[in-house]
């Protein structure tokens, strides 16, 4: 994955970024911590992560992952939402509500935090916490 930094803490991750990306990632970090305080922030594979999650697939593969991940890439910021409501990934349902974002199955990519409607993003985070974890 892109956006990986060699850091030990979320605070170090944000500190290593340059403006304006630093402010955008810090704002997203603040929102996630406010909306989902029960999800412990940590660093996983060199990116910001929230809510440790151990998975075991049907094939028997096991690993550790996160409920939410944030990565600062060269051209955009990625918000990974590892949650599925049974029919589709939670992030996919927000394509129309977040028109300035490029949204895939579980990834919301955007250039600036201000491009996103904070109320919609808050709803996405809440639904991502409530839905079952998925990769």
C-alpha cells in the first residue's frame, strides 16, 4: 500500500507530513477519534489505523487489520473502511453523498479534507463502526 511511513505512533505519522496534507490528515484523525473513541489509534503497516481487528478467512488465512485506516499518498488521502453491511462495503454506499471523493469497495480517496461533507463523513464512520468488520 502507498502512504506508508516509518513511524511508531499516530502523532509521529502526522508530524512527518507536509502542509497542507498534515492539516487534512490531522482533521480526519480528530474526526475519527471523536466519532469512534472506542477504536484505539495505532500504526499498522506504516499508516494510521483505528480499531485492531484479527480476521480469519474461510480459507483459513489469518491476520491483523484495522477498522479504519488513513494513508497520505502522493496525490490524495485514502480512508480505508473495513466494514460490510451484508450487501456491500459501507464506503460504497457513500459514492453519491461524497461526490468529490473517488470511492472503491472500501477506500475513500480525496484531495482535501474540505472537499468532503463532514456530516456525511461522520455518518460513514458511525456506520463503519456499527457494521461487521470485513476486508
